[in-house]
């Protein structure tokens, strides 16, 4: 058994190397005639990890089922960012227990960020003995062996490394889309915002070698992909951990030069957003005019307590610069309300920044205490009722601007990458604009997988309707 350890997870040391993924061919039939079911929680990092996990399982001859009741192997890829993410997973684990009572041969386990938490794994060992395996974010590559051990030994297998492992290249991947792809450019995070668990669950910042990133994008272009999203907790800090001067602006430029039709990147920390990056975004038409720029709070006092390294003023200056330089920019954000000690004046400053930035949309959260983070021990005297009220007020303001921004699109013609059928109305298609607006589109199905001109005919707060215009 290899358990996670909070103190070890805080440490930042050791050389990171690049390692080529190797598959033990003797395990290629382990999953013959068996099905796997995977449920993914959390951010794009987890979504993309699940794409790797699926491909690894399929290299062992497992096939995917979307129905948990039909599965031989059940895997929950979990998120630890807030308490309610935890609760959802533990709720689901309860359902899995039920199923295992009916089908005792089913193997079930968890992976992802919750698996990196010492408190969670301790609880699993104590109370969830029937869960067959737990593995962390640093050893996805070891999944074939973990499954083999579970099947052979029939005892709980826990393998979570607190230290980040090497950067793995050539991991197989089963992408969810044929048109747009996630591409990791870095792993982990060294920012240690005081509320956040990610630096502990994902380890130290490790930038991937630029040549490997560009090779992956070139391969995607060859395979007909139209869009890539460069992924990392802090993409603007790309390269800072390497021994070279090659930074995010250089990488963005090289990725744009591959000729892929659309380049996006998430998430941008305001601290590392350089003027050079803005120049590159401006220069290349295939870098999309869409930036997710988490604010977290509009109060410089709270930002300091959060250790965000910028002030309200410097954030507003950056937004101003972005708007001046990138025409048609769509700006989105993340905001936390009710951080320990947030006064009504602090909260009003957040509203003031929202009024100035007029975001296209925002993910808003109530502060959630994460065990082991500095903010978990900060005095917090604001009631939950008050926090809920602030969240409600903030959401109303955010939604007002979402709708106002969307209204500017009415009757305009915009480029949309058509991804497939609309979820709410199968007779319609759906896709995203260059500015990341969701559009339900009237048009023929042979437009799927193309970037087409769409005339916007109706707008709502969270989506738009449109029809394809024939050129
Ligand atoms: N790396 C990204 C954020 C990743 S987590 C960045 O720095 O911007 C996504 C969002 O979850 C954060 O932006 C933050 O708004 C929210 N979040 C993180 N920890 C939280 C906590 N303890 N309570 C509430 N929200 C939190
Ligand atoms: Fe968390 Fe801050 Fe790192 Fe984002 S930058 S992942 S909020 S510690
Ligand atoms: Fe959640 Fe881990 Fe992402 S905590 S938000 S899945 S990095």
C-alpha cells in the first residue's frame, strides 16, 4: 500500500524527467469480454486524464459502456476542489456499493484529485473496504498493473504517490471529440493560493517539452482536428520551471504556426500574463479572442489573503490592455465569495470589478474549506446564509452582463465550429463561436466537423440560436 501524505505533497524538489510510456503486452487480454465505466468529475485536466485512462483500458481489451449497471470495472475520476465535489463522489460510491452487492465480481475504484488527499484515503481504508483500488494523479500509467494486482490478489490496492512522477510521453489517448482536442502543456501548480488544494493534489509545476507539444499538435492537424486547447493550471507560467527562455508567448506562436484552425488556452493566471503574450495573440488570427482570467476577488485586501499576487488595480489594468489589443475579446472568470473575513465592503469591490469588466460569463463559488490549506485555519465569521446571499447577488449581476454581451451578437454572422447534434433538440446542431459562445444551429448535418458562418437569430443568457448562412 502506498498512501498519500499531505506534508510530502507540499514539498517542491527533485528533478523531473520525461519518460516514454510503456505497456506490458502480457496484459493486453486482461479485459477481454469485459466492460468498463468511467465517471469524470472536475476540470479539463481530469477530462483529459480520463481520455488517457480509457485508451489504457482499451489497450487491455476492455470496451467502454455508458451504463454503470453493465460494467465489470467501475472507475470514478474525482475532483477535490470543493466540499460538494467530495459529497457527490461519496454519494456515487454508495451507489457502487449497492451494485457490488448484486454483482460481487465487479471491480470498483477511484482515482483523480480526491485520491491524492490523505484524509480521503484514510476514510476509504476505514469505511469503504469494499472499494477495490485507489490510484492518484501521478501514476495513471500504472493502471494496468494495479488492475492485474486487484484481479490476482483480491485485496484492496492503494497506490498513490505524493511526489509527482516524471512527465509521460506517448500515453495512449481516446479523445472524446474528432474535431477539438486537449493538449497538456504543463502539469501541477506552484502558486499555492491559500484556499486551493490543487498544488497538493497535482504536485509541482512541470512544463512539458515544447517539441513534444508541437509534435502532438502537428499530429492532430494531420488527423483533421480543427481546434486545440492548451491545458494547464497556470498556462501563462509555461516554461518557468525549465532551463530556457522559451515561454508561453513562444509556445503560443509555435502552436499557431502549425496551422491548426483554432488555438485556445486555459487557465491564465493574471500574474504571468505578459505583454509579449498579448502581442502574439494579436498577431495570429487562429489564436481565439477568448480569455479565461480568474479574478477570485475584487478586494486587494482579500487577494492578499488569498496570495494571488495581484491587486484589484493591476487586474483592471490588465483587462484594459487586453480589451484595447484584442478586438472582439470575450472574457470569462472565476470568483469566490465568502473567503474567510470577507466583509460586505470587500464583496462590494468584487461587484465593482464585475461592473467594470462586464464578463461574458463567470464561474462563481462559495469558499469551501480544504483540509491542509492555509485558508482552512483563517477565522471565518460570515454566516452561510450571508454567503449564499452574496453568491445570489453576484450571479444576478454576472448573468445581466452575459445577456448584454450576447445581445451584441443578434443578427451578426459569426464562425462556429459545428461539433454535433444539440443536446436539447436533436434536430438542431451545436457548436461554439471563436469567442466560446454556445450556439444551437439550424443546418444540414454535413456541416458537422466544419467551421461555418452562422447568423445569430436569438440570444439567451447561456446560449444563442442561429442558422447556417450559405456562402
Ligand atoms: N488554476 C486556476 C483555477 C483552478 S480551480 C486558476 O488559478 O485560476 C477552479 C476555480 O475553483 C478557481 O479559480 C476558484 O475560483 C475555485 N476554487 C478553488 N478552490 C476553491 C475553494 N477552496 N473554495 C471555493 N472555490 C474554489
Ligand atoms: Fe489553485 Fe491558485 Fe494554482 Fe489556480 S493558481 S490551481 S487557484 S493554487
Ligand atoms: Fe478538481 Fe483536480 Fe481539477 S481538484 S478542479 S480535478 S485539478
